[in-house]
């Protein structure tokens, strides 16, 4: 579904991502787990086309999209602070991607209503983001990313700004929704609990390098390095 | 105890003595009869008749086609200058918005730099580049004077637009131009309107630019006020011109700020 082949990216003297190769299967949810500054968000931004790698190749759905602009990718992204458009209502936010695709108004409204109800957001379509709770904003951001029927969903710390109860509830909803739509997704997080609870496979990153890619169970049984074991809080 | 209102006293006094009192005087003056204006240098020349009440100056302004033309020209000039200033100011503000950090500061300093130039030196520069006099140099001079203020006002509004919003728009299928049109521009509109108010007020009461760079055909209401005060010596008419200009500008500024508040 998504393939990174030898991807590297530097910002000035700082190497954010070093020769990363990863492969995401259709319908898979992969967590990229690591401490802040490990390069996980840069990797996500490269997948979305928000940053261009210095070297390496990015393939989405078999096509080389290494240098394609974000609007040419059909990829849905949920930003860390949701990046909802504050001057638009929740419904207008969700319809934005359809509008850009010149979907006629009645169909736009129908699809937006459908996805809003799927995300548990009936009746808040006319509200502006400022009038929504953190959890609701999160759901609007998710609905906005999903309504364009992307081939790939990118989630940047989607649960980081939620309180504990919202967080546990969203974890479940996120997983259910992703399974139900059968969409491949990458979730970037620094929280091992989120990664272990949500992901089919976890890629642990440290200092721009992927240290290990495994299922949650395998990761806990056989951490590949002292860093992985330490970050997961496992005794050696 | 917090005694912050005390800190308002100096500016309040200054404002009372420097703005409100003269304004009251101008208002009273505009409602006086014109003096005899028998001739310059005559010992009994009166600039206005103290103690009289008269609407004659206002009647003159609203009925004499010369003054209606003067106001129409002033409004047209202010309109053209405001639109051009907002366009140039926005482009400059956007450059500041997108510039990386140390260069952002350099840009802001460069924008402020022309303000250190003496106004006459500046005017002669404009004359050399845009022509000695006429509508071209008047418009160019006004726009050049006002762009820094507009750019800094709009830049402040743009800085409040988080860049991830633009990225989100791109990710949802918007081209760079579309993301600007649908997200950046609407979110920076309050700043644009603030700049519009500033520019409009300034350019509608423009005096130096039209006077130093224009021919009589480009003289504005402000220039006419100066002429009435210093040459025709009809202070009542000069004051009435001022009051009408003030009234029109207050209504325009109020309208723009209501629009702005509805956006914010």
C-alpha cells in the first residue's frame, strides 16, 4: 500500500530520517513509535507530501509519488492539533475535500452527513471548531480526512491532546472505523500504550532510524535492541 | 492596589488639549459666518465672524459643483490608493509570513527603513522616478508612503494563521492557489480590513502627496482646506470642509470596522 525505500531527509545539519525502508500492507494499521525528535513525524509528512525526501523513493498504491504534491496523492491526514479551518463549520470542514474535487453540492452534503454520523457527530455540523470539545474536534478532523476516500490514512499523534477517558474511547473508535473502512493507516505516537493497543505492527524509531518492525506481541517478547526494550519499559 | 487608570492621565490630557479642544473649535468655526475677507493685509480683515451661527459654508459645499467634484476626486484617489496599497502590502506581508526566522526580522526592518527618510527627500525621489507632477506621482507617492503600514498590519494577521491549516487544505486536494483563496485569505481578512481602515483614513486626508507631487487637478480636500486658510482666508468654509470630510471618513471607518468585527 505504502512503501518507503531507502528514504532519508535532513534539515540543515540535522538528519531527521536515515535510510528508512518500510512497507505497509493493505488494510494494515502501523504505528511509528519513538521519542520526540526521532523523525517519526518527518516520515509521516514525507508520506503525505508535506516534506520531500533528499533521497529514496515513496510508493503509494504502487505508484512512485516521491515528489508529488499533497493534493496529488489522495492521502488523508489528521494533524496533531487537528488543523481544522476555524472559519468554517464542522460540516464545511468535512466537505472541503469534496469541494476541491468538484463534487456537486447535494452529494457533498449527503457524504458529509454520512461520515459525520459514522464518526458519532450527528447534530454538530453547523458548529464552528471553537465550539467543539477536543474529542469532537478530533472526530471532525478524522471525518474530514476520511470523506475523500483516501487510499491511505496518516495520523499524527491523534490521541495526544485528549484527556484519559476521551483517549480510551477514541482508541476503540479509531480502530473500529479503520477496520470497517479497510483503510491502510500509519499512526505516529510517542505513547507505547496507544501503539500496543491499536497497531497491527509497530515500527520503533530512534534518531532517524527504524530499530525494529514487529507485531506488538513479538515486540514485547523479543525487543531487537536495548533502546526498544527501554522505550517499551521492558526489563531486560 | 492596581492604579492603572492613573497611567491614562498624561495621554488623556494630551488628547483633550491636542485633539478634542481643536476639534471643538473647528466644529464651532464651521457653523460661523465667513468674515469680510476684504483683502489681504488690510487691518480689518476677518477670517470668520466670531459669535455668529450660519450653515452657509455647508450649503456652499453641498451645492457648489466645484466642491462636489473635489470630494469625488478625493474619494476616487483614496479608493485607488487603498486598493493598490492593500495589494502591494499583502504580497509583502505574505513574504514576511513565509520567510524563515532571521530573515523575517531583516524584512521587517527593511520595510521600516524608508520611514527614516525625510519626507522631502522621499518626495524628490518619487518625482525623479515617477515624474515631476501629475496623477502618477501622486498615487505612487501615497502608495509608497502607506505600504509599510499596510504590510505590517496584514503580516500580524497572517502570523496568526497556523501553517498546518494550509497544509491540511493541500492534503485535501486544494492547489496552492486554492488553499490561499479558501483558507489563508479569509483568515487574514480582519488584518486586511484593519489595513484598509488605516490606508483609507490616511489617503482620504492626504495633503503632502497631492500638494507636493500633484498639479491643481490632483488637489484634494485637505489641500483646499489649506488654500482656504492661507489664501482665501475663509476659515468657516475651511472648517466646514474639514467637518464634512471627517463625517464621511467616520462613517466609512465605522462600516469597515463593523464588517471586521463580524469576521473576527
